[in-house]
């Protein structure tokens, strides 16, 4: 007999909104690339299909699924964009520190 896991639904802000949440910020520093990439892909698919929400299992050790409703798609996409921009800024700094030149220009605005 197969056991089924039951998951509770939680709003996306609990695990994906880094604003004033040090634990979320720390989690996203480690896992943000994967998580936000999946979120963006799911939102793109949901938009194409006309889905009103998406649900994502953010971490396998958590017994909750994160639900993102259609009216929040733009807000979480903005968080995703800010996350990836911060990576570009860090990368540019690392490149400049390593080669000590401004030959590479990356616009992170």
C-alpha cells in the first residue's frame, strides 16, 4: 500500500518574500537560483494555459506547498528579477576584483 503525503497550502510570501525575513533571505541565498527559475517557468506555463494559481513544493522537508495566485504573479516575478540582478552585480564585482579592470560592463539596472 502506497502512503500519500498531505500538504497544507501556504501563501508564497512565507518562503519566497525576503523582505524583513532573515530566514527567507538566507534560504534564497542558497536556493534562489533554482527556486526562482522554477517559479518563473511555472508562471510562464500558467499564463499560457490561463491557470489562476500555481503550487510549488519549495523544500522537500516542509509539509507545505507554496501557492502563488494569478494576481501575485507580477510581484513574485519582480522579486525574481531583483534576485537575478543581485547575482549580476555580485558577478560584476567579482570579475572587476579579479582582473582589476572595467573592460566588462554589465548593466544590472
